[in-house]
C-alpha cells in the first residue's frame, strides 16, 4: 500500500499513449483513440439500422466525426432544423475515456494492464474478462457500469499496439486473438529469446533484433521504476522513468508519443489501436444487439424518467399524480426522439425501500407504477434517502430525479452520502413535498399522535439536498400538486439547458441578469420562495412586467405553493434580461430553455512534471488549492468560449479560470487558489451559428450541481473493479488534512468515517481514523465489501467512503463503482452446423416473390458450455423458428429453421451463449454446390447466402 502511494506521487508517471492530453500537438491520446473508435462504430451501427429500415444515411464515416454529427445522423427524424442535443452522448463518451485514463493511476505498476514485460496471456485475460463483465452489465441494463468497465478494457487493448512490436512486424490489422480466448497466442518470444540490441546514440529505430523480425516473434518492452533488472537481451519500454532502459540492451520500443523511442511508428500504432477498439466494440455489439449497443454508447436524445415515491398511507393522491404525469409523458413521446432513454422507479416507506426498477420498456414502467399502492404508515419518518441513493447510483450522470413524499426522512444520517453521490453523478434532485407545515412546531392530531405533515426543520434536509444538486424543493398542498408537476414535463423536453440559477439564503432583495441567445427556445423561469415574495422582469429592450400581472408582454406564470413557473416570451429579444426579486426569506431563481448549445465538465487533476497529464478527480477539490476542469462545448462548431468561472450562487464570490483550448470544443480550465465555499460552473461566450446577424450572439450556460471545496483529502487504491459473487474485496483509503491544497504534514486529528453501498451488501470499516503526531499528516484504514454468492453477474455496486472532521464542519469522500462478474469458464464459442437447405428460387428476379427458400441449422454450446441463450436475425427479411432437442452426448441442440422469400436471398444470424460468446461465422454458398466452411471472418456472425443465377 505504501509503495503504491509513493509511486503515484511521482511526477509524470505515464507509460502509455497519453491518457487525456498531449501538449506536443501531434500525438494521439487514449482519449482520441477511444473517441474515434466509439464515434465510428456508433455511426456504422446507425447506418446498418437505417439500411434495414430502408432509410438514407448520408454521413461519411471517418476520423473527422464528432458527437454532434453522429447524433444528428443517427436521429431517424433529424433534419437541419430539428433541435438535437449531444450532451448525453458526449457525457457517455467522456465516462469511457476517463475510465480508460484512470488505469494509469489505479494500475500504474500492473504489467498485464499495459502488456509490459511480455505478459501477453495476462493482458488478454484482462481484456476478455472485462469484455464478459461489460456484456453481463448490458444484459442487466446497467449501462453506466458497462461503460466504466469498457473504458478500462480499451486502455489495455490500446496499449498493446504501443508497447509490443506488432507494428514493427509489419502488421496492418488488429491482433484479433486478443479478444478471442478460444484461440492460442502464437509466435511469442520465449523467456530466453533475446529481442533487442542497444540503441545507438539515442536512436532506437533499429534496436529490435533482425532474427526476431524475420521469425515474426512477438515481444513487448520491460518496465520498472525502481530496478534496472530485466531478462538478458530483452527490450525495454523506454522513457525517463524506466530504469530497465539503462540496462543493456539500452533504449526502448514504445510508441506512446511522437517523441518516444519508436515514435516514428506512433501514428500507425494509434490507428491500429483505433481499429482494434472498433473490433472489440463490434464483438460486444454482436453479443448484445444493435439497440442495446447504442444504449451502451449513450446515444440518446432524452434523459431518463426517474421517480422516487413514498408509498405510505397518506400518499395515494401523490402516487396518482406521479402516475398521471408519467403516463402523459410516455404516451406523448413514445416513438419519438424525445422518448425517455430509460425509466427508473424506486418506492420507499418504512422500514423498506426498493426494489429499484430500471427498464427501457415504457410498458414495464407503466405496469410497475400502476401497481404502487399507498398503505401503512406507522411512525412518521420514512426511508426516503435510502430510496434516493438507489436512484442516484442507477441513473446516468446528469439525470433529473423527482422525489415524492409528505414525510421526514428516517435515514437522515445518509445526508452526506447523498450529497456525495449528487456531486459525483452531477444529477439534479427535485423534491415534491406535500403539506409542509408553515409553523416550525409539528402539529399534533387527536390523542396527541403526530400528524403526517412534516415540519420546517424536516423539510430543510430536502431543501439542502435540492440546493446541492441545483434542483428545487417544491412545497405544495396535495390539491396543488398537479400544477407543480408541470416542471416534470418541462424537464422531459429535448435539449433542456440551464441558462442561469441562483439561491439566496438568507434572502435579500436582489437583481439578477441573464443572457438570451438566438439558439434558445421555450424559455422558462422558476422562482421558489415565501408567499410574500414579489418579482419583476425586464427584457433586453427595456420592457418590464411585474408579478402582479400573471400574463403580460414578457411572460405568463402560474403559482403552486412556493413555486412560480414563468413562461417567458423571448421571441426576437436576445441580449441581457433581468429578474428582480423582493424577499427577505430564502428563495431560488432558475432560468432554463431548449438549445443545442450546451457544455459538460469534469474535474481533473494533474500528474506533475514535464511529461505529465491529467486524470479524473474523485471527491471534492481542496480549499485554497488549484482546480482544473475539462470543459466540452456541444451543439456548435462556431462557439467561442470567452469565460469559465466558479460562481458562488449564494454570494458574491466568483473565481475566474484560465482557458487553454484542446481543440474540437474542448478546453482545459485552471483555477488558482479556490477559496472555501460552494460553487457552480458558469460558461460564457459567443456563437455565430444561431443568428443571421453579422455579429456573434453572446450566450451563457450554467451547470446545476454545486462544487464544494474541502480541507480534507480522501484517496483510495483499488486493485480490481470486478468482484466475483461470494467474494470479499478490501479497499484501502487514506485521510489527510490539507492547507491551501497541500497535505499538512504536521496536522493531527480524528475523523468520523462512514462507508455505505447502494446494494446493502455486508461492509465493515472503522468508525473513525486518527492522524497521529509524526505520521506525516495522513491516516490509513480499510473498508471491506462482501458480495453475496447469489449476486447476478452484471450487477453493479457503488461504495461511498466519507471522512468528516471532529467539528462536523467539513467532509470529503471517494465514490467507487464495482461490477459483479462471475468467473468465465466457457470460452468456446457456439458451433453451427447447417443440416439442410431447400430452395425453389427461379432464375428470373421478377418472379422471386412467388418462391421460398429455407435452411435448417443445429447450434450447440457443447456438453460443458453454458448453453445457447439467443439466436437472432441480424440481416434478412425471413422468419426464424427455434426449438431445442437433446444431442447424442447429452448436450442441448438448438435447431434453427429459417425461411424467406427468394427476393431476400441473404441472411445473417447471431448466436450467443450464456457467457455472451458469439458464434463463429459460417458462410454457406449454394452457387457452386453445398459446401460449408467455418471461418472467423466476423466474430459472432453466421452468414448464409443463396447462389444467384441458378435454380437450386
């Protein structure tokens, strides 16, 4: 543990394609490679779906693709005037490349994760076990966990092409055996075979031994930051931190950057890594199907529809309203680009909560919410936060979650855990609170029994969580709820962006300005606050309207409880608008609209040194230290970002960031000396694409979720993110106190530790950790997590570790996601044998509709296999029927019978076993007679083509 912490603190420890950025302007990174592969494969799948549906697909598939271009081309109804947003798609891609980059931190010294030290079998095991975990996650519709695992797998696969001599051997295609565990790894240079000679004068272009190249033997470089020892005659990785490269034979063979030992081959290695990643994505696509593959890639126009609902006795009206509004959204958007990408439902009461339902089937969701009934109650508090925890970990990043309750939370101790998950997932949580008492004293009913109504102090917990997420705590009577739920319909629209948001607690009269740009449509403002609150609007042309006018020249609004929903009329009135609020009680203001122009951001942290890079920052940034964001603008190629700030929405503090363009709408933003506080990210700029005027239109966007700084550092070290059912994993973590963003070596203190997971799996940890004098300002501890033997492969579990100071005034956290992955024992692909073909196709194509053809095939996974799970038609317009019979050796044989019109003379079937190992290809060509050949041309496909020109 101590050794690894020392290693991770070394500057510039990067020995692969650079994870996220390269500052030489000419090298490819893991981020580039992953993004290129995902965009190309996603576009190919959309093209194939369009072809099967008889639609045009005009997008040119090459390395110039962007998420916006692919999103639009994949939209079946997308036109140049359709309002589309690529935020969800770009967020999903970012999740994959951040997961990819973190391998260099979590597995910094793992040879198999980087294909170093000739560990080809170990590297392939990392890839194939990871791919199995991805497929299992998709099977359970755990797409977020699937993306996270996929990113890590891609890192190892991509490193092979930089760290081995595959490119130097003259190969122009990927090494497919790396994703085929049923095929042997051949032509490996044995442990005693020399592979390299000394580089001359720093030139390593010809340091691979000629005999090695002539025999076509595969090797990779050795790497060690502590010792120069390596087997005699073996190649080194090379670079500043590789001590083995000082030992004969000196030098290295890596192609990580243009300036690396074999940097002249860097671009070829990167291109092969892209093609290998595409091949891996194709293997997953074949196993999970096109629709689920696109969901895994995050290709969606709409976010999830997510409800967390109290089901105790007094909630019957609330449940009915949740049912009404969700059915209205489903029925009005079904089959359109605005249909929710998934549906999540979590009921809760006391003492139970859940189970979580997550589905992409609207009818399943409707049936589940239909079955909810309000009953029981007992004592007043309910398990609200436990239900919300399930929703936060299941929903994709940047989701909007709606919680319905009329009771306080019994599990208020989870508040910091929920806050950590909100910040980690960047999700917005809105609370629909009914019958909150005006008085701070709880009302008592007949015989002194507490009423179901919650007090002001009870409601404050929900207000605090809503504020942290950028959501709203809407307090209404049950009769007003149907008016307030209009915000749910608003949020389900496409391409919703936050233009401006601010909170005032304590309240005070104030004026707020926001910018309306030409790309914005259907703008809405929401003001929550006391009934005495008044407001006024002023447009960019100086026209005003007060809150005494429910309908006027600038807006119309409705009131429900503490919510004012204001529908703005901004037609042809771009520029600076103003909202003035008069209230001394706490209030919030939020302005939204619909626009393709938006942005995503992620906190990143630097690996120091001349050759350093960045990786995803977990937890809160440190008070007084520096903070960095990777900001990506979506929806326009003509956006010029002029300002990114950390803005304290409750006060005057604003920290300006220093911008560095990374190309393609990406910006690295650095903030210096960020003070203690709660901040949101605000972006301003100019966009010339949304207006016909010669001058660019100013625009602003704001993130919803708060970024809170902390003086506590919580770091973890995890050796594996996949856990087998029935096993226990230990997670070491370190707590430290910081001053101005740096660990205070002389600090001491005791911290409260809380470790929670969303699956209620057995977990153990110390309740406190103590930083003792002379410890260097740090304290170490461990959390253990045990996965039950009954856990299904593909289940994901989120573990949150929090450390809070003795004064309970500061807390920081680490959020870890694990996937339950059963050990793969079936690595053999299903076998297909064509039993018979029968055709009566006439040679005249004009008469094809009057004739039919048919073939019968037997598919088996063998006696010891896991069994055939599915057989699907991937190409072809015929009919497939299947049945199961017992084979002579006791194996189950799936008999596939396919028949089609002679007008459709090609079919492509996919057979997948229960370990998601696709079948080998089989090509049948009746043109020259009934000959059959097993191939591996396209993993997972079985292709049959009828001969043309002869009557068979």
